[in-house]
């Protein structure tokens, strides 16, 4: 009998499901989106939002670090799903490694790197009834309705892999396999949001610095203090 995978919680090592609440999503001035002719309900179709999805080399709220080579490899493989319009994610995280089609909320349409930060676009899976009359009947409708009411919601990755403790840090292993990004209530990656590109720029880690350069910077700072 196949053993079900367990979720690896914060501060734990082992192999199982890894869930990282990595980004926020919100819409600026939602009333402008729904302003139609003569006050009619109006929602764009497709309803696409910009996002910061994840970052490598930075400890997230779960205390885990995704190495550059691990995360970039999985994002490269994930591009195939984007090309096939199958980069789908649910509303809320299930404790499973499979995607439930009844709970689909988004389809990611673009991913690219800006420094150590993964940014891109996602299309919200809204129904005709919601777009035309504002009737909420799907998970995507629920998500869009929250955004149009000015509520911030999160984006979270789901994958399977191992976590090891190295030099006091919890590092995700090379066996990590990305499943998807889901929509959740709050994120874990520092400064990760969804909105308009100009609003997101302040949260992007453009520079990738190594430990050696950080140490040299600290040494130079100490020298300046001693010589002043």
C-alpha cells in the first residue's frame, strides 16, 4: 500500500509536500475595472493580473531556502505547462500532490526572472455568469470577487521534495518537483505581491549577491567606522 505524503512543516526536515505561501494579489482601483456603460457590471475577459511568485536564495516565512539551481530548473520545466495552457492552480491549498479541477482559480500565462525574483502573469478563471451579471459560481469567480472588493490575497507554491538542515539553515533539496501555484490567504516569501508592474517593482530583488560580497561589505563598513 502506497504511503500518503505528509506536509513538511516549518522547522522540520524530511521528504513530503512543500507548501510556500509566496505572493500577494490585489487590484488597484477595482471600481474602475467594473465601471461599465451606464453603470452596468463590467469585468475584463481575460482577467489577467501581474504577480511576484517566488524567490530563490531568500529564507521565506516557513524558514526554508530554495537554492537558485533547484528553483530555476523547476520553473524551466513548468514552462511546458504554460505553453499548453495547463499551468493551473486552485483556490486554497489541499493537502495533496494532485490538482482538483473543481477548484481551479488561475492559469499562469507567463513567468520570467528579474534577478532572484520570479515574476509573471496569471489569468483568473471566471465564468460567463460572473463576467456578465456578477454571479459567483466558480472558485475563479470567488477569487475575482475578492480582488474587486479590494482584498489582498496570496499566491503559494505547492511541490514535493526533501528538506535538509545545513549549517543551521533549512534547504530544499535537488529532488524538489514543482506541482503548481495556488491562491491562498497570505504569503511566506518576503515582499511578494500581485498587482500592476509599476507597483510590484519595489518588491523585486534585482541584485543577486553572494555571501562573499556581503562579508566584504561588512568588513569595509567596520573599517570605515574604525578609521573615522
